[in-house]
C-alpha cells in the first residue's frame, strides 16, 4: 500500500506535520510505504488556467517541482494532506497544490457521473490544525475538503482536526488527537 503525504504547512515540524507523522508511523507498521512532500520546500506555480489538462492531455501541463508530487498522488492508495488554518483557510502552499489537482478531473467533469481521472478505491486523510479551540470555527474548511476529495473519487475520507493548537516552539499534540491518527491509519491500512 502506497501513501503520498502532502505537508501543507510552512512549519516542517509543526502541529499538522506531527499529527501526520503519528498516522504515517502507524501506517508503516502495517506495511505501507510512505512518500512525504513538504510543499514549502518546493518551487512551483499554482494552476495557470491553460486548460491543457482538459483539451490536449490528461495531466497538468506545468512542469515544475509539483509534477512528481501529482504523479505520486495518482500512484498512491492513500493521500494524506495537512494544513494549519491560515487566514481562515488552508495555507497558500496547500491551496496552490489543490488548484493544480484540477488536472485530476476529466474534461466533462461537470456533467459526468464519474468526474475523476484517478483510479477508484483510493482513500484520503485530511489533517487540519487551528489555534482556535472552537470546533465550529473553520468547520467549513473540512466540509469543502471532503467535498473536493469526494469529487476526485476518494472512496473513504477521514478528517483529523487538532483544535486549540497554537504555533509554539514545542509541539504538544493532545493524546486523543494522536490516538485518532493512529486508529485511522490502522483502519485504512488493514489488509
């Protein structure tokens, strides 16, 4: 089982990355192979709206450091995406990645019952952290991400949220959040 992990936070060892690592460690114990992509270290563009992925090819036409990341997502059985809440949304790094996944949709994606070019049977985990402890705050991000992943044909989607996690020098993930990450990994990688 292959996992592609997209780290969307600029903080390489921050809260969302720490939760992702708990998930990945548990998944590797179940035999999964993991490829991790910290977006902040890559040089890439957002979607250029060239429409080549809808007219002349079935992949993104922009060739940059995001090209192998998009290919890893295509090849993965499980996609893990992480972000902290920045200005009431996902980070700019993750948003630019998401925009480039437009290439995963078929040209007639608005009218076809199966709009995705991705292979069926994929699973996804979205990890979102926020400083605000109120679970209702920014819940719309979770809803939007789950809708997007469903549109792309992911058959099983889990969201793990870390609430009240301010960016401090020492990351302290609540045990309940860490345990949820491990439980989700065990469930998703069960043979």
